[in-house]
C-alpha cells in the first residue's frame, strides 16, 4: 500500500504539471491534447504484450523495473528543463516513453491483489486501493504539482523522480509472489491470443470492455483540453486547474469510503447504471457552465461516482477471470480503457480546434447518452455474472 501511495503522489504531481508545461509552450488544442494522447498510446501498442509478460514472470520484479525506467525518463526531462533545452517535441516524446513504462507497471500491479485476497474481499480491497490512489494521485499530487510548477517548471518533475524512486524501493520489500503455473512454455503471441479469445467468448467481460471503451472515448474528448477549458474558458488559472482535480479527488474519496455500505445495500447493477447516468449529466453540465465554482462542484460529483464505477467494474472483472489469465485479460481491459482515451483525446483536440473549448463536452454528452441507451439492459447481466466453474474457459 505504501509503495502505491508514494508512486501515486509522483504521478499526481505530473497530472497537473505535465499539461501546464505543454500549455506554457503552445496554445494549440491539438498539441495540448497530444500530450495526454501520447502518454496513453503505448497501451494500444504494448498493452497486450505487457499482460502476457505479466502472466509468465515474477510480477513484483516487473513493477520494479518499470518504476526504474520511469524515474530515468523523468530525470532526463528535469535536466533538459534546467538547461533550457526542452521544447514541445521533447516533452511529447517524454510523454510517450513514460507512458510505455507505465503500461508494464500498471498491468503487473493490477494482477497482485487477486493473488493476495479472497474473491469475496476484492470489492473492499479495490476500494482501499482506490482510496490510496485518490489521496495521493488526485488529492495531494495535483495541487502540489501546480504549486511547484508556479515556482519553476522543473521542480514538479524532480519531485516526481524522487517519489517514483521511493516507490521502487518500497515495492522491493513486498513478499515475492509466485509465477502463475503454466502447463507448457508458449510464445507471447500465443498467450496474447489466449487472453483475447477468453475475453471475447466470455460475454459479460466482453460487454464490460465495450462499455468502458465507449465511455472513455467520450470522457477523454474534453479531458484532453481540460487545461485550456479551465484556464481560458473558465478563467481559473494554473492553480484553479489543479483545484479541479483536487475536487474530483475529494468526491472520489467520499465515494470509495462509502463503497462498503453501497455494496451491502444496493445491487451492483443499480450502482453501475446510476454511475453511467451521472456521467452523461456531468458532460452536459460542463458544456453549459461558465463558472469556475460550478465547475468545482460538478467535478466533486464526478469524482464521487467515477471512482465507485471504477471499483465495481474492476471487481466484477477480477471475480470472473481465472488467476492464470488476470494479466492478459486485465491488459485487454486496459487497452480498451486507454484506447478509448487515445481516440477521445485526438477527437477532442480536433473538435476544440474547429468549434471551441465547449464543443468536446457536447460531443461527450451525446456520445455517452447514446452508449448508455444501447447498453442499458446488458449492464444487469454483467453485474449478475458468475465465474466459470471449470478451467476449460482459460484455454478457449
């Protein structure tokens, strides 16, 4: 837990500082959105390979290696910023390289919890991880990143290097986890195909991934230009932009802390439907408002339901997937998550460039409403799905 908190503080600092750095170098919505898009693009290129590798090696060591590479990449950016040689092209390249290392770190980390706790405890376990993510990545990190950026452009990234390095040391203290058993050594390509086939033939998992993909396209379209929306359209400034993320984290913390009560008293199907409905309404509210204060209130509500949704969707998937396929099926899910974000960021930049900074919110509202309408009935089937009783599904 402490390793996750420490590395998440570093990522939270960059969450505010990275778009601020790019926005200080260009006012183009397309280039600003490209910074986020290039950080998530590696999920499309390497996500499935990362899942297959996580299922055949000691996952703790893979996390440590990925953290080490991330620290080196950001340290190089710090040197370039201090020497005044950094430019928009270098920052975009760093975003891509950092995102590539993050693919392997996140994929391996996501497989550890199902190996350590019983299936019945996955909901609470994921809620606690979400709470740690919220406090470190969303609550503490972004305002600190915005403040450090105001002091000097390289300071937030130096702090990120230190946080990721400490996280690496803490991960090294985790007890060694056994490598998942394998009936026979096969090629990575075969392993990837096995994970894809299992996800495709398991209808609840397949439908969940489709919903996540579609909603991440619509969500990411305005989020890619959020820094411009906050600073130019709402006039909130760099610190105000960081405050938006903080408001989301406060709401998310409330949502995750109440997850245990929600799980005991309300069905997963109802919670999932409510969360996605609120997502549609949130896009509409952002499209209509011109007030920074109202935007902070909306973002608080967004955090409250979004992290409840994230906890439920992760728990449902982990309960359905056999241990030996957690890495591969998890990576298929993450490819859907970040594939949607790559598409959404690209569309959002182009839409904002052509029709203004509120246009991506209107696109998000219409797209998410249509997706929810089409998937409404399937949500109940996903929430009620049971894991396969035999291991044969793992070899389909």
